[in-house]
């Protein structure tokens, strides 16, 4: 389904707010906080259309709206060919970590976990796996309930197996897995970088909730990729 520019703007703004707050987004927040040059009545009508089209849903009758997997896919398609520029302070954190990584890239993995607020895994070779930032993952509102803690724990237990299955088939470069297409779990989002440096292949991934900030995480990986060329 083709959305109008106005519908795309409203959906993009809703996703942006939901990534920040992890709370259902009401129409009033979109109008007031983001100062959209659109009347509240029009925003409500467009939200109804987006809901009927499967891009958002209401978890409760009186609640605001939450993006669906289809909304995130649309948002990621819009990122294609666009590179978000990192802040200078973010680059400095990665640069300092790279300066310490003569023998190991673990400091870089920890820096990525700090900057993304998510978990990071790094397969330096096919069977040499390191992960960090799991506390970031379990601190996300989506993963605080007992059943979701169990789901995430199962993914962590299977991480080496999942990466072994992916490692050889993935082309070099960055990509995103989410929802039903995510081998790490339909309830997760994953930003990946497959690279080759000094004759050795590696796979770095940022693992978080479906509402992760894909644009920022790709920017982190793109900055990192430039150091491996």
C-alpha cells in the first residue's frame, strides 16, 4: 500500500516517539511535542487509516498507538541509501575503543553496547563468539516480564548456533533483521555488519527490541566498517 507524504510523516514521527518512550503514542503528543503542521482531527483520521492498513495498533482501547512490524519494515526501507551522521562524541568513543583493540575487538564491542543501549555480539571467526551488554537488553521494558526474560535467555543460549548458520551465507556489508525474518527471534531487532579485515571475516551485531533505533545503530556500524577497509 502506498502512503501519502503526510501519512509517512505521521508514521515516522510516531515510530520516533515510540522508540524513545516505549509507551503507546497518543495523537496529541504527535501534534504538540513535534509541532506537526497538521490539525489534531486530521492526525486522528490518518492514525485510523494507518491502523486499518496494519501499520499501527492500539494495545488497549484507551491507549495510544504502537508501530507494527510492517511499520518498522517501511521505516527501514526509507533508510536505504541514507546514512545518518554520528555525533563527534560518539565517534570519539569508538575511536578510543579502536585504539585499545590491537589484540582484541572486545573494547569496541563494549563501546557499541554503551552507545546503542543494546546488547552486542561479535563473531571474530565462525566459532569465536563474544557478547556484551546483556544487562542493556534485559533493562528494556519489553523484556522485564518473566516470559520474555525466558525468550531472550533462549536466544542467548542459541546464539552460537544461530551465528554458525548465518556466518558463511551473509554477504559483506550491513543489514537489518527484524520480526518474522529475524533468526534471533521475531520479538527482536538486529543490526548486523559482516566484514573482512586482513584476510579474516567477522560478524558484529547489535541486538535489541523490535523498536530499536535502526538508523542510529546502522550509523554506528557504518562508522566501524570504514575502519575495516
